[in-house]
C-alpha cells in the first residue's frame, strides 16, 4: 500500500529539529527524533534517528511503528493502524488497535531547548504496556551510519535518566522518563531511505538500539524527553501547556511556519534557508526576512539578523554561506549584499525609531557595500561606465541561479544579469535619498538599463547583456529574472506599456499554480522535470524547474501594472495567491517547498520546508490585504 509521505517539522530555534513523515516511516537520512546543532545553527548531528514502539498485551505485541528496509519492504504494520493525524498544535497520531483500544501519540519541540518531547496516552480501552526502543547513530546529519565495534551501548542510569554516549566526541543523549528500562543492546540493519534513493544518493543505514523502555498505560500516560545531557529535566505537562499557548498566538498557518526559520546565531539571530539540509545563506536570509520578520512585525528579530550579518562585510560583499564547523565564509554571491541593502531600508521604514548606534552601524554597512561594488571587488564584480553592475568569472556561480556540478556552472550568467541591475539600481536609489553620490550613479545606471535591456521583438527583457563581458553580446533566454524590474523590489524600473508586456509574457510562458518556471518551455536546455542523480537534478534546477518564491515578485508586478487598485489586488489574490496557498500541505505540512516540476502536476521537489517560499507568500498576502 501507499503510505503518507508528507513531512512534519518541529524546529528547536537553534538550528536543530525533529522531523518525519505522517506514516512514521523515515524516508530521509535527515528524519530524526533528536537532531541537534552543536554550534548553533550549524554543526548538526543526528543522535536519535527514530524508534520502534509497540503495545504488549495478552502475551502478544501490537506494533505502533513501521520501518522500511532494503531492498524495499515495510516491516511491522504500525503505519496501517494510524486512524488520524493532526499537525496542530504539534504532530499527533491516533492509533486504532485490533482489540478496540486507541492510543494517542504526540511529538513536540520547545524552541530554545535541544530536546524532543514524546508522549503516548490510552484514549480508549483497558490498560496495557507500552514498549519503546530508540534507534540511535551519532553522526553528521549529511552522513549515514553503519554497524561498527566502536559504538558504545553502555548506559548511565540515575534519577529517571538513561544516558548514552555512542561515540567519543559525540554529545551524550539523555532519556528522561519514569519508564522501566531494560538494557538489551541490538543493531537494526539495512534501513532504506527512499527519498535518498530517488535522489541517487547512498540510502542504506544501520542503527544502534541500547534497550527498551516500558510504561504501564493503566497508570497514566507515558512521557519521555530525549535531550542533550546538559539540558535540564523537562516538565512535560508544563511544556505542552506553554507550547499550546504559544502556538495559538500565531495569526495564521503561514505566520507559524515563519517561526521555524528564525534561529539563534552566536549572540544574534539568523534565518535557516530550508529544512532539512540547508543552514543560513546570505541571499536567502535577506530575501526571506522581508516576509518572515518585517511583514510579520518581528522587527527586533530583523534588527538582530541585520546586525549579526553586518559584521561579515568584506570588500563590499557579504558571504552567501557560513559553512559548518567554523570554516571560512564563502563570498560567492553578487546579489546577497544587494538584498541586504533592500532589507535594511525596508526595516528602517518599518521601524524608524532604532537607536543611533544601530542606524549608524547598518548604514555604514550599506555604504561599504556600495563603495565596494563601485570600486570593484571579487570575481570581476564592478560598476561599469554605464552605471550597471558586471560580474562573473568562468567556474564561479554568483547569481541565485547557482547550480554547479564539479567545474560545470550550469547557468553562469557572466556579464550584466537583469535582476542584479534591478537590485543595484534599487539600492542606489534608496541610498541616494541621503547621499548625492548614489543619486547621480542611479540616474546614469537607470538610463543605461532602459536603453540596453528592452527586447522589442518579444516584448520582454534580456536576461544578460554584455554576456561573458563581451560588449553587445546578449543572452536572450526567457527567464523569470526580468520580473524584478517591475515587482519584488521597492522601485520598479520599467513602467507603462513595456511593463505590462513583460508581465503578460511572464504570465503566459512561466506561470504555474505553485510559482514561476526558471526557464520557458521551448527554450534550449528546458527541463520539464526535476529528478535523478545529483548531476541530472542540478542540470534541471534552474532550467525550467518551478520556484514558489518567485510568485511574490510576479504578483506584485501584476498588481503594479494594473494601478495597484483594490480590484486588482482582489483578483490577484483569487488567481494567484490562493492557488499557491493550496499547496501548503503537499510536501512539508504547513509550509511551501523549495521547488516543483516544471510540468503538471508540478510535484514538489527539493527541500519540503523553504524559508523564502513561505516568506514571499506572507509578504504578498500582506500587500494584497
């Protein structure tokens, strides 16, 4: 039978999380009960991957869980016993047992704690014994685990805690509960992760299980907190009450989803680009914070994020990624710094009463970026005589279309990409309101943009001019990047009939119910579906694959060319936003995915929980209100 593979997420606000599927069958290496960030928000490790649970009654066992094993079979029939699944206020399952009993099971994580709460309660029928066997590894979250003699099962038992340290150098795991613990070490071998298999990746794992926890459900519910050793003991009842109250305060499902991505970094805040495998990326952070923080009124978080990142400006650039394990930041994005400027000014407009020090610090970073780009910085990023930004070198991916396989950059876009000009000119205009240097450069650049990017024959904009730094060479690929010249940024660069023609052309060739295609059908290298091994997937990533986050800029452009009337906003909500929000439960429940196939049925792909997809939906929902 087909099992419900939609995914749930419980983030801890530190970069770690618990996640899994509605069926309870783990389909990814990232599905885990305790996945922690050892150096928040990075240094992620999977400590407890999952568990086996069953009811012991009248001399036989009734499974509450199911596992998938290689080559491809599901063992135990717990998934078949799920009568109901609810996501609110946290993932909750109701199991119907053959003898008429019903069991409720819930999993929740309280932000700020590297701990996961599990509970089971008997809601119908007579008492019985619940047994639970944890399945553990102690590995980097991108890796897989295999049976080995170095794994230690030895427990430390004291004060209703069972502590396991599977390996030296790996954090200890503490199981807090009132259960009776029976030490029975076992290896469970050959788990199959079907999502990894579909992505052409290693997909077989062995897990260690130290023993069995048992509760008598006739005496009340069974509870357990699985946590890092240094986490204090959890008052499960209080945590549930606190979390139920906290989650009820979110004004919508989107606002609650937004909370998942805002996490701690050192003494400040940052934004996780997507779950389960992304950490914080510069470009994604500054695009996402407009919806996740500014549109939701979380202005203190926005300030903390902007200040945290401002210290990383180098030669006018902000890093696109802080790698795990304290490695050097990667300065390989031409647009991340420009999106930062947009976010700074939108934040200041939303919260004009910031401290003098905060304003000074933020504007100093803005000027450092503009000066760096004007003078020239890494990867031939520089302002040309025409006032536009050129960027790029062979072998380097600098725009958001950044897929790379070995030395192959799939969409290099070297030269003057259209959305980079829209970002640059918006940044200049915003900064020019208080500094004439940037006002003059804006005027020159906009005149050049209007003269050089318009394609009269097709009624659209070129994707790149001076391609490969060759004056006059043009990349005519029909892509969604042109929409940023009209919507998605504070100021549109194109107005009037030309703007209407662009929006109409984008709607005709790129629009789907879940976002915009990254390349129009009929263009060379168009890929209708995203799948296969890493090379095949990366070859399709920006060559037709749909991106939900682009829907925000498209809707804003569509409304702008119609005069931003109440009627236009109402029509846009009905035609574009509501169909997008209909996909909130397709992959990551309550969230929007990273990408989708270019052709119907537009199957969700990539990360099931993506920050900028959620953020842009929130930003546009507010714009259309």
